C-alpha cells in the first residue's frame, strides 16, 4: 500500500482510503497520507467488524463502510452492513471523533435514505448512475440527495 500513496497524491488525490487489514502497520500508512496533506480513510470490508478498527477511529478523516464485497461494480447492497453505519455514528458522537462516514456499494435511490438516516455523510454511487444514459445522470444524482 505504501508504494502507491505518493503516486496517488501526485495524480491529484486529496483523500486516500485503504483496508487496514492489508498491511501490518496501518498507522504508518495513515501518517504518511496525512504527511502528504491528504485526508486519510479506512475502509471496512463486509467481513470485518467495526470493533477491529477502533484503534484507528481517532486518527482518520473518513471511514468507508463497504456495503458490497470490494472488487467489481454492479453488486447488490448488503443490508446487513447498515448496522456498521449506526455503530460508527454512535462512536463518533460518543467520543467526538472527527471522521466522516462514507458508504460505498450498491447505493441507489431506495437505500440511500436509510444510509443517510443512520449517519452517512458521504455516498458513493457508481452503477446506479453509470449504468444509465448520460442524459439521466443529473436526475439520478438528484434522486440521491
């Protein structure tokens, strides 16, 4: 992961998120991202519990709740991941953490409302928008607001 960070920053990234379980020293990665004046984020794979990431929550700017198994687009939203949004919101409020909660995977105009009501700050919608004609993009984006 470390070898890609500087390349992403040079390409113009201002937020870099990663799955902390892919590296032996996630804190080193978080620190490097921040040293390069980017926001640092961690992503929660559907198989990982929030409590396994508690030690990073006061260090990051974004926590990405993956509501699909990462790897390819077009997957269905996993409803059983909604509780992670709620848990993160409660932890954020209780400990005054500054991170934003991002939700990524299978987002559409039906489940976006649930995510926002549970505490999501940032929504990522890929297939919902891009599987349609460009002439529909504006309408579809508006349906998520």
